[in-house]
């Protein structure tokens, strides 16, 4: 989101999940509403995110077919094993870590 308000928009993103779930204290919730009223970019983003959450909730829990689940688990295990075997990246000489 790159609304006119820049930093305000980035800070809003941190609160969106709690806003949509109605989990923010009243004062914070009101501050988010005020921002949405003056920032169409964020308002559109929140509306889209809220629709996505509703759709996910309506869909509910769907069980993967056993073959798909087995392939996914095997793939994750391979990726974890590859990462464990990968050499650790070295920093160029003379660079300082932070």
C-alpha cells in the first residue's frame, strides 16, 4: 500500500488482522477507522482482506487427500534436509556483522 500517508499506512498494516477480527481496543479501532476514511488505498486493501478472511471461514477445514498430504510432507522434509546440508554463507573478508 502506498497511500498519501506513507508511514501511517505501513503502521496500519500491523493492526489489520486485529481490526478485522474486532480485537483492537476501542481507541485503536477508531484510529484505524479514521485512517480508512481518509485513505482509499488502505480502505480498499482492508475490504479485500476482510472478504478473503470471510471466504476462508466459509470454506472451513478441508482435508487433503492422503496422497497429496504425503507428497507435501515428503517435499517439506526434503527441503529441510537440503537446508541442513547447505553450507553457511560466508561474509566477505573485511565486512563487519551487525
